[in-house]
C-alpha cells in the first residue's frame, strides 16, 4: 500500500504483516485489491474516525490540548476520508476530499489541513490576508478580551470615580470591535504584520500494530464470505 495523501502510511511492521498475509493467501489480483480496500475503508478509516472522536493518537496518547477553549478538534475532518483503488500498482490510497477552510480570505483544502494536523507545522500568518474580512458587527466582547482589558488596567467611571469594570460588564456592554480597539490602544505594542502559529501534531490517521493485526485478520476472514460481497451485506456477521 502506498503512502496516503497525508502522512499516515503503514509502518514497516504493518506493511510486512500485510505482504506476508497476501503471499500466504495466494489471492487473484481482483480479490487482493478488494481486501486492500476493505482494510483501508473498514479498518484504518474507521479507526481514524474513532481517534478523532476520542481526541487521541493511534497509540492511545491524548492530543495536545488547545491553547484556548476546550472544544474538540478535527471533529469533521475524518468524515472526509476516502479510499481510491490503484489496481495498476496493486494498492489503495487513503485521501481527504471535499470541504474547505479559511485562512483569512484564502480557502484551504481539507487535505492540507489534515496534513498540518497530522504532522504538526509552523505557519506564518500575515495581516494582509485578513484584510476585507466580514465585520464582527453585533458581536459582544469575549471573555478573553475582557480578561485582557482588565490586565491592561482599563477603567471606567462609576459613581464619580474610575474603577476596573467586571468582566461580566465588559462582555455585556462592549462590542468585540470596541474591545479589540481598546486592547490595541492600551497595549501600545507595535502593529504586527506577520506572526508564527505553532500547530502541534495531532495524529488521527493510522492504527497501532496490534489494531492493524486485528483489522487484517478480520478482513481476511471476511473475504471468506466472497470477495465481491459488499460491506453492508455482511455487517454484524464478522
């Protein structure tokens, strides 16, 4: 099996186990191709969806947490995984198709997003790419903005004296745009034109050696039902 579009190919141990099984089974080419498809679709992709759902790598390690917030990551990405058969080289390919994300005004393909998270990356952000973004009209200041304003010493008049407003007041009475403008003014930091975004690796595509052996055994057994039988026809029977 060749390396998929994103860096989640079989490791040497798994590839050797697969080659040994195919050699021992002595399958015709079409049947062998069907087995590879089943391993990729019903085994590796299914496991990759579970990895994303559990927010863990194939070996069970938790993903690096978000810098801010607790929302789950990459929840939709594994749903875009597909298998392409490559009979001319006796292989199948796992790839990401469909779905686009935004980097400023620039659309980014799901495959690139998957590659970045699978292997980690250092990305340079540029202020120019965020020009002409839709205004955040009507949105209230966030808790993060409120916290930052208080750290910067922002004050308002209350009963004839200047005091730091509570976070609850800021997020209720101030818009996101107003808070952002005040943060820039109070921080007195030079305006950044570029910055670096460090994205840690969050491996989702792939399986452990033990799980691959289970997938291989299961799909070899399933071939006994007839290699032309569709997966839905034997669901729950293997």
